[in-house]
């Protein structure tokens, strides 16, 4: 199968597997779809995000409960500190408590 067809099939599979109410991490998507190339898959996700077919969600999670504290559209929006409602204290935001999810855009 030509590479451009593989890319179209993979993009279609991403759209099929994601729903507005079903979020998956990059690793979960890779596990489920077994893309032919991780770098191409990353580009496909970027294209789908830029065209608003899928949404990238940046979630700050509580380091103690791993529950989501707040979602952001961009890493630039994430504050250095945030109030953790689950523990009742302000925490420093670190890479360890940031998770990136993808979901189907509700606009599609």
C-alpha cells in the first residue's frame, strides 16, 4: 500500500477510535493502532489537531489521587502552581503530574 494511503487509513482509524467522551493517551493510541511509523503518527495527530478533527487535552493531575484537577488546550496555559481540590493544598506543577490526552472534537 502506498505511504499516502497508509497515512489516510491511519488518520481514519484515529477518528474512529476517539470520541468526544473517550480520551486516550498517545501511548494508548499507539498500542491500539500499531502505526507504521511513530514520527508519521505524531505528524498525523498534529494535522488532525490543527484541523480541529481531534482535540489535544493537557491535564494536570493530583500527584496523590491521580484525578484530573484541570484541563488546558495548550501547555503554555498550564500554571506553575495549582490548587489541588483533592488534597486541599497548592501544588507545584511538574511533568510528572501532566498528562496529554486526545479526544474527538465535538465540532466534527
